[in-house]
C-alpha cells in the first residue's frame, strides 16, 4: 500500500516499446463552423472542408495516461478574394505546433525558472504530466522565448543598464522596461 514516504517506481520506467505505453485519453473538441469572416476582406466565407488536428496536452496524473486533444476544425475559402483560411485555434496551440500552450509554458518554466537541464525537463514532463516532449524541442522553445525577450528590450534600456551608475535590483536580475530602476547613490 502506498503511503507517505514510500517510494513508488514509475510504471513506465524501463519500457522500450511505444506500444507498451499507456494509451492516451482522447478529448474531442470542435471548431467546425459553416461560415467565418474572411481575414483579408471581411466578407463571409463558406466552409470548404473539415479537418482534424491532434494536439498533445498535459496528461492526467491520477490515471497515469497522456491526454490528446483531437480538434475538428473547418477550412474556408472566400469567394471574393479567393483567400483560404482555417478556423481560429490560436487559443489552444500555435499554428503547425503539436503541443498546447500549457505544455510549452510548463516546459519553458521547468528549464528557465527551475533550472532543469533539457533532458531532465523532458523526463519530468513525462513522469509528472504524462506528455512526451523531446528534449531538443524544449531547447527550441526556450531559445525562441529568449529571442522574443531580447527583441522586446530596446537599445535605450540597454544603454541605461550599462551606464556606470546602474546596479541590479534586489533579485539580481535586469529590471524589465516599465519597472522602476535602482541607481547607486
């Protein structure tokens, strides 16, 4: 019987075949609309076809199974400007991404805030959240996040931060733009 302080090995530890892993829990979502407004000209466009997309989400730790979102969405064609577009799903995941925003945010947080190496973060995501993300994918997400953060800092703030009278805040980190800066007396 499991109790406090008892070590329980992961049930998937040592599995080498994908077929032996627990099957994912399928959650179906629909973004299938008959008509949507065209993003190019603003006119109403009919549905051309329906398509399915599978997204990997944070799993259910109680039953130790991964969770997949199967989203059925509509593709549309505008008759006026001949523009093809999909129903909006950016609240779930970025375009051409296989993982939800929750998975990306959790993976980046594990590396940036908790300081885990990429491989350990990949194992942590599987062990605790039952979602498998290759460590190289996590590395790409972290590097992309760093590039976005660096692009948001303008040269004016960098000049101010590198000035002789500037010192770091109480946390020892660079103070983001818009926050109060600490200067030495």
